[in-house]
């Protein structure tokens, strides 16, 4: 007699991404056991089977978000949310609410001064929230933070001068770049709060149909908390942990190698940075910016990148290197072309040369990109300003990458974490070379991420023996003109409903 399934989803439209469409799917012990017609799968229903009648709703493989910062996402959810505030006073009110809920640091995220007169929040503003507890309000791009007098008194000496804004010799409370690293180390949220951040981010991910993430961890305490959550069975999202290059020796000494781990928590890649961003004109370009001097900066110069890739490769680890401008992307692709391992990854790659596209295809380099960034590729968007029309049209060339057979994985960078929004951006991109059809876009957000994480045998499509990770949608991305309007109705990980 056939053993009953744990979960049967029936009467739906199952897009398997593995050939034929189906109506139903059954899972047992975390894995898919059968995919087919409802009438064929009903015999797997036993007394203890959870049965979901989908009434024609659409089932896709769970989304794999290939570039996330879960602790930060959780932090933004848990701490004061300053996004959408239309005045400094509104920010201060929200921070005061948060002050009342917590002890210690009062944190807020996501303010945007362009919503009022364009002035940043200052120590004078934030001293209204508290004069005896440290208060920090981060700008939405996280490259700038405003702090109150308590923070300046406590940490003033430690902030590098060039990143502390002053007015007639006095610090205004506005901090930039490296000063923020000092702040990050000082804030130390502690294990309980980190747990809250990660669990909140996990819930957020599931609400958006995300079942796997490739997460980038800066803080060793975050990695530790992930292990604890995995041990206690509280980790429902599948996490690939990527470590910063400065931790490479520690990772090696701990005996970690890429792909080592459990069903929910694995070691991923070593993350490094080749350049900065277009927003701050620090991404490294081959030609000058359209609206400023210079061609941007190297965060790691090409010779050092090549040496780093060699070390990572020798350590039997995957590399993932942030490169946004075309000259930075060229340098990373060249370094990967010398490596022994394949499937090293480039993060973002917002502008790349035709030569790099060809080399990436030949060498099997994964482009891990953010379709949501296409929101900047419209007329008068950020790319228009920074890059001018020609380069704006060549940015994020997903259609071209697909055509050239470059492995493409989609991720959100949590800006925002929302695969359906990303799929909508990729399918409606202004230029043909940027555009994907719906199947290709969904594939990049499922199988593409699975491949980037060496998990295509376990994730990314709905086939027997793969993990039973699904998302149920109230509409079909193939039918909606704007897939971003589709709601996620249910998310399943390993045959268990984790969100509905
Ligand atoms: Zn990122």
C-alpha cells in the first residue's frame, strides 16, 4: 500500500518549471513525492494529510532571494520605521514611540529628507527624543545617519573626522560612511534582539513567498544566532550564509567550506566589494559619470581582487563580489576567468561590457542581479542622471544575459524584498535587452538562485524528490500585466505551511 502524503495541494495550476504544468502536488517528509492531476494524487490523502483545495490558484516553486541582509531587514521592521515621514517632527514622534518600548539605543530607519525641505535630521532634532539615551536615525540609503548629543559625547573621539559633518566647528550630528561602522560596532543589539530581528525578517520573507535566502552576514553574532535557530528548529527559511572576505581565515580555520551544512543552514560564499554604488557616484566606470567628476572608486583594486579570488578558490569556497560599474565588473570577470572553480558570482553587475557578458558565459560566472533596480532605469530615473541615456539603456541587460546563456540569479538586496515586484520590473523593462518573459523572470527567481547556491538538485522547481517549497498566488504572473499586484496567499517550506 502507498504511504499517505503529509500535504496535498489540489485543484490548482502548478507551474513546475520542469516541463508540464500540473494540477496537484503532494509532499512527504519535506520532499515532493508526486506531481500530476488532482485525480491521480487523491489516493495519497490519508487521515493525517493536510489537504489544501486551491480552487484554481497558482503554485510556483518557492522564491530563492539570492541577495539579502536579513538582520537589517528585521531591524527595519522592529525598530522605528521612518519611511514615508513627511516632516522631521513626524520622524521624532515615531522615534519617541520606539523609545517608550525599549531600553538603551533608540533606532530609526528609512528617513528621506526630500519629503520635506531637504535638510537632514540633526542632533538638535534628535535631542528632542532623548537627552540621556543614544538616538540614531538612518537615512533610507544607509550611507548617512543622524545622531543625538549623547552619541556624539560617547563616541565622538572614535568617528573619523572626514565623515563627521560640522558647522562652525561643531558636529551637526550628521555622520557618513566609515563613521557608520563605528556606530554599528557600538550599537551591539545583543542575542535576544538579534533573534527578534531574524525571526521578524523570516516572517517577512515568507509573507512575500520567499523560501530560501542567500544572506550576507557582517556580524558574527548573527551567524551564531542562525545556528541557534537551526538547532532549535525555529529556522523555517533556508539560509545560505555568506561571509565577508575579512573573515576568510576564520572561516577556513573553523573548517567551513561552501555547501557544508544542514537542510536549512549552509555555508555559502566569501563576499567582497570591488566598488561602490551609482547613488553615491562610487561605482567604478570606464567612462566618467554624466553628472559629476571622475569614474568612481575601487573598494578593492583589480590586483587585490585577483589575489583574493585565488585565495578563495584555493580554500574551496565560492566567491561573491559586489561590482556595479562596468570597469569593476570587467575586473571581477577577469579574476574569475583565472579561477579553477566555476560558479563564482558577481553581485549587482548593473552595467557590464559585451566582452564581460561573453566571458561570463564561457567561464560559467553567475550574475546575481536585482530586477527591482530597474525602477531606476526609467526616464528621469537615477541611471539617467548618473549615467546618461546611452548607458541607462544598457543597464541591467537581463534579456541579453539570458540570450548569451549567462547563469542569472535574481535577488532583492531587500530594496524591497518582494520577488513579484522584481518579476514585474523585469517583464516590463523599458528596453528589449533588459526585458525577460515571465517564465524567464520566474526562473531567475527560483532555479537561477538554486543554481547560484549549488542547490539545483534540491530547489527551484516542482519535481519529485526536491524540497517541498512552494508559493501559492492568487493570480498568474503570466496573465497579469502587473505581477506586482498579485498577492501571495500561502508559503510552504519542506511541506509545512509557514505563512498564509
Ligand atoms: Zn547587498
